[in-house]
């Protein structure tokens, strides 16, 4: 079987280093091969509305919450 990409190297000898192609970068290669997909324009979400909802949730006092650390102290 002939495969020019494969070659045999001695087991206990350091492998030869494959030379880098300095002519293009990875980004250039991706653009040349049509592998980069442009991002779709997204509408800006109003974060202030989300903050109001979160602050409303944070204002609620939950009296049903039992702190496990303090309940262990009472058992002793």
C-alpha cells in the first residue's frame, strides 16, 4: 500500500518536525474555504427590565427557610 503521507520513523529517535506553512494563518484558511459563517444581527435586549424582575424576587422574605447550620446547634 502506497501512502505518501505516511512514513516510518525509528522508535527511539526523535521524530522530525513538520515545517509550518508561513504563507497563511488559520483565519485566512477558514475564510478561503468558506468555513466562517457571519453572525446574525441580534436585537439588543433591555437588561433593565430583567433587573426589575430580579429585584422584585430579592425583596421577598422567605420565612419558611430553615438554616441547616443553626438547626444542628439546637439539637445539641
